[in-house]
C-alpha cells in the first residue's frame, strides 16, 4: 500500500458561501465514470468549439443530457442538438446522475437533477481563462464539477472580475459544488500537470453538471 499522501485533500474544503471542494468524493467511482467517456464520445465526439471572435477553445468538449452548452460565431448558448452531428446529445448516464446528486446533497443542495453535463478534456497546454457561468436559466441550482485524471490548478475568484483569485489543486476524484451566493463566482483553470495518469494518460477530464433549464419548461 502507498502511504496516504493525499489524506488532507480528501477532506471537504470550504471555498466560500455555498461552495465546497469535496476531496476524493468521486474517487471510488472514478473508473466506471471514465469508462462512460469513450462510449459517449462515440455519439458526440470531442471537439474544439469556436468563439464569437473566431478563436478556438483550447479545451476539447462535448455534452451529454437533454441540452448542451455550445459556443460558435453567434455566441454561447444551450441547445438540445449537437451542432456537429445534428442529433441529440447522448443521454446522461445513470452513474453520472447518481454521483452528481449525492455530491450536491453532501454540499447541502438536495434534489439536484442536472439536465446537462459538459465533458471537458484538457492537456498540459490547455487553459481556461477566468469567467462566470452565466448561460444557465436556473440560477437556483448548483453546479457540480468532477475532476478525473491529471491534477490541475483551479482558479477561484470573487463576484467581480477584479477580485482576488485563489488557487486550489484539484485531483482525480475530487468534486466541487458551487451554488447560492457563489453561483456566479469568476473561475478558471490554470495549469494542468504534465505527465501520465494511470487511468487517463495525458489528459485531465472534467464533468460539469448543470441545470440549464428551469423546472420542466424548456
Ligand atoms: C466555479 N470548467 O466548463 S470546474 C466550465 O475544470 C468550467 O473544467 C472548469 O469552468 C473545469 O465552465 C472548472 C467547473 C465550474 C463550473 C461552474 C462554476 C466551476 C465554477 C461556477 C461558479 C464557480
Ligand atoms: Fe465555468
């Protein structure tokens, strides 16, 4: 057995009001979660989306769920069809829904039923600059994020762009839940470690669960 070097990171670390990093919360399920990714990507492949200004997002992504986040020359939005395939995004796997619901409940948000999961893939060159998640109609629901594979440095700011930014390391199996007063906090991803993860090779994956639609309305 290896010594428990990351015991500290397996605890719950409060990030701010309504926001918590649940160290290792998804660790026991990480392998089955990862096993879903190639199955889903066979339906909606990873792609680098375009921004309004014509740039290319360095993070590769696809969605699963009833609706999915897209970016193109027209801007950002959620839509039920994958623009690459013209088909629905693949359904959210039960294992995804189950973990997201339990993590949200652990953070104090009962009954979280996401309708969208953005699957992000990063390599060591990928950055995600400081931004707010503003495109979801249901701001009452939290966001749940699951880190898989290589570790990374997560940027956690405040409600204004100029607020002080803290860095937190996120590791394989960590889950972060944001809601309430922290729902619109500026955040981003700084550096992904270089190297090889036994389960994901050169990648970090992130599952970001959101409720984009309000209740039953579309
Ligand atoms: C913090 N993804 O896809 S975790 C994103 O690691 C995104 O893939 C990062 O930011 C990643 O938009 C960061 C997800 C996350 C999502 C929503 C948040 C962090 C958040 C809302 C408020 C504060
Ligand atoms: Fe975000």
